[in-house]
């Protein structure tokens, strides 16, 4: 099993390549000439292109290992958040693309103390099995052993909030409002989305929110409503995927007494109930085409006609729609009406999955634990829980396919079953659900027609087996391709790109 060395190019390394007095070989060359590595990946944040290129040429004369320089840009060499994002992405992509399983080795000596700290975080909390080394003229090359999981305990504090200037990139940002305080975040992408949501909340236009299940689409919708001029009126939430097609008109438009058998009284539909306020159409992508036409007519006319009546009733509502599908793709496949899409997508927000929100998992974990402790506080004999460092490490390494909703429910499950104040590793492992969806009889017995799409089911099944193969092969694409009966890892890579699988 080979090893890949990761390091930041330091000033001492550059001086060594220039032959300056007392610089010696520098930390990187000292390690590569002492230990054997299949590959050396160096992160270079220095402005001069020539210095970095010259250093690589010099270092290649001292090692037979493949040397790869990655030019990156840092606003500051002590910006923990930026350093973490860059280093994590480089290591992750390199391990995924490696044709066989390799061990990452992080060199702590070159670069700034912030860079060394990030390597420790990645080695202890992100990349299991990683090694760490350091070097000096006096002590030579040493393997670094950290006897306790300092990274899992302090990662939330070190992965601090990203540059606040991101919030100012969006003009006209309104004053801070408490309605968005429930959206726990610190990563740049979420900061930008929250800022956009705060702006659009003040504009009485439709909003379309896209994102995977559990990413907080309804949380955003409620915050937008509570910040808007409609906050004194109702927020009506409707799960479009849970309404049978034959009941659609009755539920959305209401009906007049005697309009059909069983209509023993007048009924107000969702549109009228939300008059003056906000109607939240959750999973709007599940609506059949016939229903989409009728919703579009109401939005265009601002009137709703109850079943059994001929005259329309005026309604004043704001629509916020949400879906876990890519509606533009649905439009291109004729599964969603383009005119309704453009009517809903005046303002669009795409929420990232939890696995892409670098630095958010730790603070969400702590905030949710507080909330769960408060919810369970009234139970007989319940004591507030805290996570041990090792328990927290397992949670930070989990992929969370169910996103924030899965995270909260898992924390709730842990606290219900754990009898002690300190949550340990076994408590977390017992509470975690399998990361891949179980394929059961439901997928073989879906009703045909009414939106049934065979390709979606085939893509779903393919995604499950590909994700499983990647997990069982520990990220080794060649092994994963063999498990799946594919010719080579390039075929697997093509499938992963097609299905948008990021492992």
C-alpha cells in the first residue's frame, strides 16, 4: 500500500532550493529523502510562479517519487477556514482518484502554524488512517502521534466563521433579523444563501427552493415568510406529493356544499386559507401535469373557483415552492411545465447538502444537542448529555445522506438510549442508520402511470450500488469497478459523473 505526502511549501524550502546559507535541504526535502512515497503533493500559496516551479525542479533531483505542485490562492496564510477548505478538497479528490488504496501523510513542519493545525484536524477527524510527520535539523524526521482526539473536540471552534465580507457581496442587505437565527451555519455558501433569502423576503415575489431531502427547505420558507410583510397572516404548508390526484381540486380549491356526494358543507381550500399570507408548496415536483395547469391558472388570475361554483374568488397569496428534484431537468424531460417553472422561479435558492457545508457539521451538532436536551429535559430521570471526543469524531466522519434532518433524529435517538451523561463511540454507532437506502419491495411495486419514470428508478438503483462499492472498497475506484463487474475505474468514473455521485 503506497503513501502520498501532502505539504505546504514553506519559505525555508524555497531558500533551500536557492542554496541560501543555513537553510539546509528544508523540511520537505528532508522528509522525501528519508521516507519513501509514491507521490508528493505540494500546496503553493506564494505569489511568484517562478519560485514554486524552480523548487519543484530542484526537489525532483532528490526523490524518485512523482512530485505534483498545486498552485492555490490564500487571502491570508493564517486563515483557518480557507486553509481547511483548500487542503480538504485536495486530499479528498486525490484519494478518490487514486487507482488503489493509499495512505495520506501530512507534513506539519512547513508553512504557518495555521496550516499545521489544519493538517492535524484533517488527520484526526476527517481522513481515518492518515499519518503525520515533522522534521527539523536537530531531531531529523519524526512520526507524530497524537494520543487523544483533540481535533474532534475542538474542530467546531477552529473551523470558525468564514469571511464576513461575503455578506456584503449582496447589495441592499437588510438588517439582521431573528427569524433566520434557526438556520445554523458558518460556511460561505450558506452565508450567501441566507443573505439572499433575507433580501428576497422583503420582495413580494415567488421563491423556488431546491435541495436534497433534509436540507432545511421548509426552515428557509418559514424564515422568509416571518421576515416578509405577510408575517401577520397564515403560512400554509402543503406536501404536494401526499395528495392523491383525485383529491387535488378539493384540497387546493375547496368546494361548495352539495357539489358532490359527501360534500355536506362548504370547504375552504389551501389557496383561500393562505389568503394574505404564504402558501408553501413542498415537493412541488411531484405534482401531476394536470394539477400544474390548474395551479398556474390561479397564479395568473389571482382567483380560485371552488368545486360547484362558477364565479372565481380573489386570493392574494405568495407562493414559496420547494423540491428535491432539479426542475429544469424535469422541464427538459416534459415532466414539469416550463410556464409554471418560470412562474415559480422568480427567485431561486439551491440549498447544498450537509456533506458540502464545510465547517457547519460541528456547530450544528452542538446546537442540536442543546435542543434535544431541552426537549427531553422533562422526562423522568433524564440527564443532559455531552459528546465524548471519540463519539464526536464518528459523527463528523459520517456522510449524513439524510442531511440535517437525519442528524437531528440521530442525536435524538442517541440521547434517548444513552443512560449516561457522556455519549461514547458505541452509543453513536448503535444509533447510526445504514448510509445507503435499503432496497425493498416498495421500489418493485410502485404504481405505474401518474408520473412513473422508469429511468429514475434505474438511476436510483445504480446510485445505491455504486455508493456501496465505493464504501466497501474504501474509495479505491479500481476495486469498486471490479466489485460492480465494470471493465476499469474510468467506466466507474463516467457513471459517477452521470449520476452526480461525489464520493
